[in-house]
C-alpha cells in the first residue's frame, strides 16, 4: 500500500539530485543530512468502486518558486515494465497487474518476488502470508 521507493540515478529524468533548489536556498540542508532528496515511488492507485486499481509512478520534480512546496509528477506505469523499473522485482508466472489484489473481489493471481536489501529471511524467499494467498 505504501509502494516501493526507487533511487533515481538516470541523469535525464532527474538532472539535479538536490531537486533544483530555487536561487538563494543553498545546499547546507542536504550536505548536513537535515534534508534528504526525494526518490521516485511506485505504488498502486486503489480504486474501490470500479475494479480499476493500477500502478502509478511519482517523480518529485523540485520545489515551487513562490511557496517552496514539494512539486511532483504522477504518471501511470505499465506493469509489463516493473522488472525494469524496480531493482529486485521479478514476476513468478509472467507479467500481471499486482494491483489487482485491491479490486473487489480481490484477485490474488499475480505472483511476484521482491528481493530487497536486509531481507529478514536473507534468502529472498516469498513470505508465508503471500504463499498462502497465492496458494503456493
């Protein structure tokens, strides 16, 4: 539900790791560790009524010029591209929509594996809860 945070290292889509601070803001907050750069987030947009839950990617684009508010761009994401977008993500039975679990009724047919750093199991095994839901 919270999504996956992706560190964006592509200089074409994120040319400034400090999110293009307005003139005069300086970089002390970032260099001191008080402020961290915003990374892209991939998560499901949950539609409780029309069974149309789908993936979205949020890209943080910097700060607004007048009020300094965080600006962002949200775009739909094709689930066929997830293995390229999320490091360690792999479909088990082939590409499918992982957001279908949020539809009504829930559809647990999309099985995947996510290898993450500091995995509790340290062997990249699928959790017992997902194994139960996926009837594995």
